[in-house]
């Protein structure tokens, strides 16, 4: 059973400046919860009990956020605000170990994942990019872990995208497709429309077999001086079967401002305590 999750959060968050200057992008809230907590909760729901953040020196508020805060808890109880204690110190965090590894310089997502090797060693693990937020009955992670149980291979969450936006994503070349299981025969990072091998893009949820570390070490830096995770997966495909499945549910790209606002509106409309007011606000604006 997969027990460890890697969450790369060391990126600069340029698209969210100036908000991301003193507050990590991952700590910006969708309603009342930091973006990163949605990914952490998704991982815990699937039985993960060790979360390894790949972080940077400027982002220690993430560490503070996942640590139990006894002081504020006592204050809340003293002032009769007991119903906020669960929000402050969620019970589901109690049986989870949070670890933090500093990525010294932002050399790309591949380099970030490689930093987790010392805590993973020789077992399969998952990677969650907190920028991608999902709303679905079965979590995105659940959908790819189920496929990993069947195949014992690396599995990547996928979704179909509008060809006009294909240049923003890692894109797969599908091989054999059987019972909605797609064998991945190749992939390209951010292709031009004319070079895209399909309209199927990679999502920010992965299950990796541990050999990925071996391939990450072989990958050379690209033209922007980054070690791309996609290039390590390409090497893995040459030696092992790698699969993907099309995610069933809603997805928000909270790494972009439009996606972040979209997720905020969608979650506000899903919230029974706000739903009617938000609908009215939207109607009034329009
Ligand atoms: P992005 O490419 O979205 O970069 O990284 P970013 O820095 O978060 O945002 P922008 O593009 O500057 O606005 C995808 C994921 O990989 C992590 C990021 O934190 C994010 O979760 N990452 C990226 C690292 O941890 N280290 C890196 O060197 C690069």
C-alpha cells in the first residue's frame, strides 16, 4: 500500500505576484482553506501517512500551518469557540508525519521530486501538485492509485484539453488503450499545437515506482536550465510500462489567476451556507 506523498511547493509563484511575495502561493486561500491543504486532505483520504514537502527557505508558513497549535487551541476553548478547534488543528493531521526538504535553487519540478529520494528509498509513492484542485466523488488520487494496484506501474492522471491550450501542458502519446487504461508511449512538454501527439494532457497527480529517481538523475537540464519531470518519465517509458487514466471529475488550475477565481466561485457555490448569497451576488454583478 502506498503511504508516502511528495508535494513540491518550492516554485516561485511568479504568476501570483505580489500576493506571493511574502505569502507562499500555496498558502493563498480558496474560501477559508489554503490551496495546499486541499491536496494534503486528498492524500490523507487515500491512506497516505507521510507527507514530504519540497519547499524553500522563504516558505516556513507552510510548516507552521501543518503543525499543531496548542496555544491558539487553548485560547479558542477559553473563549467558548470550541467549534473552531477542528478547523485549527484537524484530527486527520494527527496520524500523519510532515517532513520538509529544502530545494536550494528552483531547478524545476524534476529536481524537486528528486529531493524526496532520501525519504522514499525503494517504494512506490505519489506526487501531488497543489496547483491542481479537484472536485469529484472519487478523488483524482484514488483513481490513479486504483490503476497502480492493477498494474504495479507508474500511473499518471490525465485529462483531455482544448487543442488551443495544449501548449501549456505536458501531453501524452497514447499507446494501447484497454478498458479506459491508456498505455503511454511517449510524452512532450508544452508542445506547439502542430507537434502535439494528442489532446490528452498530464495532470498534477502521479503514482511513481521508485525507479523514477534513477531516471531523474540521468535527465539533463533543458534550455531554461530546469530538470523536467516529463523527461524522466520519458526515460522510464523506455524501460517500463507507464499508464494513465482520464480523470473523472472537475479540475481547476489554481496556478493561474483565472483557475484560482474559478475554483473559488465553484467551491463557494458548493458550500450550503453560502450558496444562495453567492448566487445572488453573481446575478447582481451580471
Ligand atoms: P510551476 O511551473 O507552476 O511554477 O510549478 P511556480 O513557481 O509554482 O509558478 P509560476 O509559474 O512561477 O507562477 C509546478 C509545481 O512545481 C513546483 C511548484 O511549487 C509547483 O507546485 N516546483 C517548481 C518546485 O517545487 N520547484 C521548482 O524548481 C519548480
